[in-house]
C-alpha cells in the first residue's frame, strides 16, 4: 500500500513539475520569438524605405519577398524564408496603393510557434514619393499698409506699427521666403502647399 501511495505521489509531483516547467518555458520562448519577428518586420519596413529611395517605381502593388543585390535591398519573389531564426518563418512585404504618390506598406512575419499554433507580427506604414511631392509656401503677402490696427500689423513679418503716425509701415516678407508651415501660415496672404 505504501508503494502505491509513493508511486502516486511521485507521478503527481512529476506531472506538476512538468506543468510548471512547460508553463514557464512557453511564455518565455514566445516573448523571445515575438522580439525576433518584430525585428524582422521593422527591417522589412526599413528595406522598403531604402527601395523607395532608390526608385519609387519599384514599389509595385502586390506581395513581395526581400533580397540583397549589389549591396542594395530588392524585391524578390512573393515571400522570404526566415526559417533560420523562426520555425517555418516567412516574411512578406505587402504593397497597396494609398492615393497619389502614396503606398501602404505592410511588413508581415509569420511562423509556427507550436504544432497547432501559428504566430504573426505585422507592421504598417505609409510611404510617399518624397522626390515628386513639392512642399512650399505660396501666395501674396498682405501689404503692411493694409493693416489698420497694431496687433495684426505686428503679426505680419516685415511690418511694424508706427505709433506716431498710427499706421502700419514696412514691407511684408514674400511668401516664397518661408521654408516651414508655421511661419508661412502666420503670414497673412500666404498658404502652405504640401502633403
């Protein structure tokens, strides 16, 4: 009878130990693999940005794999095998049109975590054709003499209020001289053009 109790107790402790070890091991392993997949997905976004910077026309809609040719990232095939770092791991770059000179980029990494469980990390960004889009300040600044009160006059770059003559004097700064949106929009008569 004592032998049966000892075997039962041993089997129970063995099962409990295995449960605790597996219960600790799987979450730790999953966290480690998610970190690797996140790195691969971020690398996919950075590679796509590099491809965009070399030639916008290479960002064709569809699903792509990545490769390196002559020290440059290129699209190659419809997916990339990353099984050397993740079990049955695959990285895909999915490109979709998102308007004029804009593309939606999805960098997706999937892998087999356990026999019955597939995991996925996905990062999404929008890219623009920065080489084509023009950003500038346009318009005609409101002349200083058009202001009849001190505060609007003083807000206009290049103008100042003459308290003795009670009028706005000076020459407003032309719109095209502003290189940032805030300064451009603060100048009466100017409008910022860009994405």
